[in-house]
C-alpha cells in the first residue's frame, strides 16, 4: 500500500492561551517529536500562518522549532493555505490571493526563506469555480480536495484519487472519505488494527487520507500513539502528496469540479447549500455577519494604501476574515456565542480603526454587531438553536431501520442480516480482547434499533462493509433474503384490509 496522509494544523489566531496550551501538550508536542524521531515517517502537513503567529505570541516557541525541524528534515511536505483560515469560496478574488500570499510570507519567516510550496489546501477543502485559475496563476502544481468535489463521483472511494482539473494545468488529489473518517473516529486505537482496516480499502496505486491534526491526542486522546506507531509498519509505503503529483507513471485523467467542502453531502450539492455552515440563506445571523464583513471590505477599498494607519487596519481586516465566526453561528449543529461575538467584534474593531472612517459607517457597523450578538443570545435562550440542529439532522440522514425494517418485504431480512453481522463482530472483538471495538458494535446495534445512527460521523453499516468483504456481505444478504422468502407466505400481508 502507498499511503499519503495529510494533517491540517489549525487553531484560531486569537485562541485562548489555556486552550492552545492544551492542544500543544496533548497533540502538537508528542506528534511533532514522534514524526521527527521516525525516519520512515513521510506525510504532508498544512500549518496556517495564523497558528504560527499565535504560537509565537503566546510563548510556544518550542513548537515553532519542531515545525521548522520537520520542514527541513525533507520527509514532510508543507502545503500552502489561507493565512487566517478564511473560507475562500465566499471571498472576492483579491482577498483570496492576499490570504495565500500572506500565508507563504509568514511561513518563510518561521520556516526559512526557501519555503516554496507546490501544493495547496483550501480551508475546509472549500472549493468554488475559479479557484483553480487563481492557484494556477500563483504557480501551484496541485490542490487537495474532498472526493465529493469531483463531478460525476459515485460512491465514496475512487480507484485512484488522482486527476487533472479540466481546462487547467492544475492537478487535483482527492481525499478519500471513508478511510479518513475511520481514522478520525478513533475506532481503531491500535496500529495493527488500523493497518488491517486501511488495507481493506481498495486503491490501485495510492490511498489519500486527510484530517485535522488535532484529532490525534487532543480530540482523541491516545490516538497519536497509534498514528506514530503505524509509521513502523513495513507493509506500508508512506508518501507525500508531492510524490503522487510528480509520479510519472500515473495517468491524470481530466475531471470537472463542483462547489463543495469536505463536509458536503450529495444532498447539499443538489440543493445548492454546500456552504451552509458558513452562509445559510435561512440564518439571519449569517446574513448580518456577511453584511458586516462586506461593509468592512468596502470601506477598506476606499482607503488609499499610503494613508497613515492603513497597514495596521489592513492587518486587522486580514485576521477578521477568519471563518470560525460563521461556522460557530451555523447552529447545524455548531454553535458558540463566544466565537460569534469574538468574530463580530474583530470586524467591528477593524472598521472603527480604519483611517478617515465616517461616523455613520461606524454606527452602521455597531448596529450590525448588536444585532448579531443579541440575536445569538436570544436564539440560545429560547431553544431555537436546538430546533435548527434537529432540522439539519433530519435533512441529512434517514435511519437505517427506516430504510430497511420499516420498508417491509425483503428489506426486513436486510435489517436482520446487518444486526446479526454486527453482533458477530462484537463477539469476535470481545474474544480478541478488543473491548473498545466490542463496545462500538454493541452500541451500534442499539443506535440502529433506536434510530440514533443518524448522529454518527461514520454509520455502523458503512463500517461493517470495511470490516467484512463485500462478497461475504452480499452472500449473507442473499442467504437472509432467501430464508425470508421461505418463511413468508405469498402476499397476503401486503393486502389492505
């Protein structure tokens, strides 16, 4: 197996020091030290310039030193990105270019003047038409996106996640969802079981996974140990995304792309709401947030670059474009009044300190700020947030039980087959001493029976297909279906009374 894993290191530029300290000690230090210690460790990482600024300003220079060592060791590739994690599909071209150039400039400051990335990671893997032209003009060779962004993508999982963007010189490497989500879930806590699971995922040449670096140790305590240990596995050839993009043996077929992000579903794309977490047309707070941001950009555009104080204001605007404020105002399901207020205040402060800004414009900005914050508190107090989250959950998934058992007919046999297969997996895991996995299967049966499986990042049915070969699954389904037909009579149960 040739495995290219991608880790995205990110924390907001204004992250609270105690939270950043926890991330540093639980994730960054053990992960970076472990990667440096293992000569077989090869992967691609992305570190935002805003994070490096935060680490430096809050006294975590040891982490900066480790990042620098990792870059110079040559085994780890660093990509480019937007400096302050701005959500690029919703920004004008000039701001997109500026965020990218700022990031490269900052990484040269911390990594060295020779830093010249060839790959690009858009925050949240957010893609919209035209991004490829910007990246091509800036000299990038490839971009990493989620497989959902490929027009014509069928089921999750490509034979090879490597393509060339239609009408462009830019190559696109697609993150494969199922194995990425399996790793992020923390289901596989041992390197051996992680390898066994990944080896079942079909790929003719390369396996490409991508996830937040904070998954390892911070979000999933102990998972960093499994990841670091995997790099000792002799059955895996670890590669960087750069190695794939420059592999002369590969045929890069052309593909068209569609607006999306790494959390988009096919339903989102079909409904035109693939950016719902950052700009929901039904979310009034989102509407006011973008009105405030667009006011900031318009006012900045009216200030000459040479005016005294412009550079300071320009820096405030750059930071205020961070996407966190929109994400945490989505309420489907992400919500944080603190992050909403912090983001709106950053935009307001940027406007208030613009050179030659008019009093009327400042008052307009303050009124938008008040609307954003007061509405956020009202929604939280009245329970509207819970209702919005429920609506999104109902839209996203249909419980497996409703799609099978409640449909009746042979689908009843399909339901029972999967339940029995999961119970078998629970027994096998228990017999092997893999108690966390046994609990997972036990809980999966309960969630499916109670229709709570729609809240899982990885549905147990999808996971089962990774654990058991498709041939075996299909054989068991055929057996259960045949048994159902033997037990059931003709069609009396289908007649209305």
